[in-house]
C-alpha cells in the first residue's frame, strides 16, 4: 500500500511540474516573445551565464511588461526558459 501511495505522489508531482513549465511557456509566449526572439537566447551570445543570471534577468524584464507576475509565475517562466534554452543543472522546485 505504501508503494502505491508513493508512486501516486511521484506521478502527481511530475504532472504538476510539467504543467508549471507549460504555464511558463504560455506566459513567456504571451507577454515576452513579442520583444524577445529566439536569437536572444543564443548560448554563445547571451549574457545569461548561470541560473542566478537567468532569474535576475527574468525579474528585470518582467517589470517592463504591462503585467504584474506572481512569484510562482516568474518561477514558471524561469523554469521554461531554463529547460528550453539554457539547461543549467539546478535542482527543480517542487509544488
């Protein structure tokens, strides 16, 4: 019984994490992509060199939009960008 409960929790956690990245992608595409093209995320030319840089830039750039992002939404955008472009090796947050 314990193993079934643990498996269920792991599956739910994975689904929630995927949903957060999907939400991050949606937020990015809706509020950021009009000014940011794919070439902005070119690893060779990017000013983003660490996960901390990525977090700082997302926070700075989010303030330039006409939308007030929640902390969770910003984290979702950061995770989306990290997974889709930067791929820094950092522990993922759990929800």
